[in-house]
C-alpha cells in the first residue's frame, strides 16, 4: 500500500533540513507498522481548503463505516491515512483517491452529440 522509499524521497525533495527529513522517514515507518494498510494522500480529494486536515465530508464518511483508522500529517506537509482492515482501506481508496482502476473506459471515438441531427452515416469515416 505505502512505498516507503518513494515517500522518503518526496520528503527529502520537499524539506531542506536532512534531520527533519530523516525524522519524518522514521515517523512514516512507525505509522505503517501500527496501521498495516496505509496510503499517502497528498494529491487525493480529501483535504479541506487550508490543506491542514481532512474534509468534514471525509470524516463523516469514515465514521459512518465504523472502521478503525488514523490520519496523520507530518511537519513536511505529507499526509497519511492508515487502516487495520484491508477491506476498509480498499473501499476508502476507491471512494477518495480519484483513481479509476478497474473502471471501464468509454469508447473515445463515439460522440453522443453528432454534428448532424439526422444521424446519417458520414462518407468520410
């Protein structure tokens, strides 16, 4: 779920202080040990306007599911969310990550709004 090396590199690129980057790396590893199904949620649609906490809609959605979770934001600005349950983590990822894994892709050649209103076949296809 979480790629430690990718996250550590992202922090190192964002933070100039090597001690802070190293400390954040250790914090991430400790978080992932306690919450086995963890995600980096930096670019997901879960942040409030100030990018300092989760949207109220997301918190209510999590509480309605009743699954154990934890949200953490590090000093570097990176955000993590962890779950005890793989199923809860999967449902959260599907709902909030803005990824379309497994979703059928519409045929790019078909247009529901044709140029001609009579739907006659085009001679130039």
